[in-house]
C-alpha cells in the first residue's frame, strides 16, 4: 500500500513540474475550449463581463469556489449598475 501512495506522490510531483502556470494554467484549460479564447470571442471589449465569465469558468478548479462565485457576482453587479446608470450603453 505504501508503495502505491509513493508512486502516486511521484506521479503528482512530476505532473506539477510540467504545469505551465503562466501560459496554460490548468484552471483555465480544463474543458474543450481554453477560457482565454472564449473570453476574447464573447467579450472582447467588456472588462466586466470578461472578468465575470473568467471567475465563473474557473470556480470549480482553483480551490476557492465560493470566493470565485462572489467575485463573479461583484463584477456582474458592477456591470448591471453601469447599465442602469447609462441606459444608452445597453446595446449589444
């Protein structure tokens, strides 16, 4: 049993060495599409929506799901307040 645990630890350490936290962090590359590609396509010039989507995309994968959902809500609430204040900005 101990040998199996050590083998798993060795495997996990080796996997961690190969992770590129700058260019391809696992919390943004966990699905079929890389999050940056989706964000650039869906919200290229809307930082509030961009950031909301970023936190929603990673909330299960970064270790603090509640915090990430609260951050997403903060950015979404800010966007909603912006739209209420400036109704002319509500187009597309």
